[in-house]
């Protein structure tokens, strides 16, 4: 990832670059990269963007340098090379305390507090399968793009900021990785099944006439396609599953529920494979495929995730953050709405599960309030997520005395206007 930049850095400092793939230094580098692959699942030490990880590698080299310097002889000691590489990363970040993994909140979107993305990326790297859960508007779907790009490119905060300074650049980079088949995206829905997601019999289409031929053949779904792409590769691949709890996950994954566990993947501690029912192929899930799902915590109509699925995923809850809202008026309404939810929420919910996301309080707030926030709150009341009686009994407000007809929207607006003063 940083190989070219590192070479240019060495040249700018007047050092003769060793990265020429010749002599004994190359033999030493190959041994070091073996440790890089084993420890960090990356191809070369130049793919490491963390100063902490680079320092670990230098310590490892110092402990093992005698063993392979005596056998290879000559060349530039890799301990010296890594000293220069740590200096390079420090220069790149402007600080010796660069984040270990992932990226922090940047100008591309104000959807996470600084450092939160680091934790999410690290959690995903460890568990392979992750679900981002939260209420509408906390940025779940958009954040998956950031995490996917960060993971695929191995970018730490300074590198990420420099390459993706705004939302348009991030989307462009994301689309490039999609086109390269490094990232896959799918939205789960109630009619999705195993045949669509993994593999199944599909009608053959004559490309010339765009009509069916009357025959069927086994065709892979998105999951099998990205697994096949990632197989025998070292770089990360990411599958994003939006609204993961809208489908019957057990029905969609079938026997592959077992295979997505980190230890059961190819390259894991206890690798498993299965024979697929249609193609009869021997199939396993590669260790370099990372799965990110999103889940709405406010919608009662969605299916729950059973324990067999839940234990195979790590969960990260994203909450609505008032600190990300800058409009003083919007902040007042944010606090008023959070107070309303605290008062009126059904006992089955926590406030953070249903608090309207901060993205609703950005941009054209007046439009969002009238056409997005209030309709969503009314839907909460209609679905029993919020309870009218709790407002009238605890808040002693007469605003909600009328619970029917067109007056409900006006009543709610009057209530919020009063509380946001």
C-alpha cells in the first residue's frame, strides 16, 4: 500500500533505496513478510499503516535477525529498514501515536465520534462478521462504506484523510472496489432465499434475443461469487448486507451458517467445508472475507436474529450523537425529541434503540422536521414504540389529547415547538 511512497521518502532523505528486489536484502524481506502475513494478514510490511504494528515488527526482527543474517549474509539489515519505515509513518501521520487500525471521523461525514471507526474496524478484523445496529438516521449504511474501504485498502487515519477528503471521493473509491469485485453489496428482504444468495437453478437466457431458452442451469449467488473471488487471495474482501434482519437468515444461509465462523473458515483453526446441493462443489468460506450487516433496532415488524446466528456475529450499536449536530435550533429539537422518547417509549425499548439519528438534524432541518422527523415519530406512536398515554400521564400535556385525524401531526409539532424553546 505504501511501497511507492516509502521509496520516494527514502530517496528524499538521500538514502539509497533497498527496495529493488535484488541481493540479500530481498531474502530478508521475504522472511519478514512471512511474519507480516502470519501476524497481520497482509502481503508485505509496506501494507502496514500502524506505527504500533511496525514497531512490533521491528522488535520481532531484532529477536530473529541473527538467525537469518548469518544464513543470508550481506544486504541492508531489515531492522534498519523498519526504523526508516517507522520514521516514514510518523512523518505521514504527523504524530508517533497514530491509530492502530481503521480510520477516525473525517470531513467525509460527521457520523462517528473520533476513534469510533478504529474500534469497529478492529472488531471486524477479529470477528470476521459484524452487525452495525441502531435507529434510523445514525448512518449505518454509509458507515459500512467507510469501514469496507478502510479495510480493503488498509488505510489508517492520515492515509484515509489524504485519499478521501470528502464524501464524493469516498464514494468514488468505494465504487472502484465494487467494480474490482473486492466489495459486494446486497439488501436483504423477505423473499430472498438460498437460491438467490448462495446458488440455485436459474433459467438460461439467450443473450441475442433476451428470452428464455427453456433450460435451467446452476448459477452462483452473490455470496458464492465473492467467496470465489476471495479464495486463495491475501487482500481483504468485504460483503455488506444491508437490513440483515429483514430476511430469514437461517433460510438464506442454510448450512453455511457454520462456515462463516472464523475458526471454521478455510485457513481457520478448525476449517470446515460442505458439498453444495446444486453444483455438488466442495465449498468453504475464505478467511479474508469480512461480512458487515446493518440492522434497524426501531422497527418491530422486522424479524429477530436467533441465537445460532447471533453468536456468529459481533455487534456494534451506533447511537444518535447530539455532539455532531451544529445548528443551535436543531440541537434544541434534538433534546426535546430525546426527552419525549424517554417519557413515551414502550418498556421493550431503550432510548438509544429508537432515538432518531443525528443525520435527520443536519442539512435543511426545517424540511427534515416537518417531512421526516415528525412522520417518523407518528409512526412510532402508531406502532406502539411510543405510547401516547405515557406523555399525558407523566408530562401532563394536553397537546396529545386528540389522538385521531389530521390533528396528530399538528399537535406533535406544537408540543415539540414548546419543548424546544
